[in-house]
């Protein structure tokens, strides 16, 4: 969805993406935090860094972070002050 809106750059799509971004950013932050915590926990318990659960958690955390970056760069004209203490 984010790639679709950022490619075309129609004014109505930009407005829709910005409105959606403000609503979805808190969810994306929680998602990243959960995947990052799971990765750290799995990595600390794992003997090898190439285990499937560790790699899977890392991939999900990185993907979540990429989505957050897209939302911050393309979706928000300015950060809402009340959402981030």
C-alpha cells in the first residue's frame, strides 16, 4: 500500500496516505517493538546466530522498520507532538 501511494503522487493519494500514516504509525511502532524484543530474546537464548527463529524475528523487525521509515518520510508533513512524548 505504501509503495502504491508513493509511486503515483497524485494529490488526492498523497492526502489519503498522510491521513492513513497518522493513524497507522502507532501500530507500526508497537509491531516493531514486539518483533525487536522477540529478536533480542531469541538471539540471547540461541547458540548460533543463524537459527530460524532468530533470522525470522530479525527479518520481521527490519521489515517493520522499513515501513516506519516510509511512513515518516513520505506520510507525515510534521510529527504530531502529542503522539510522541
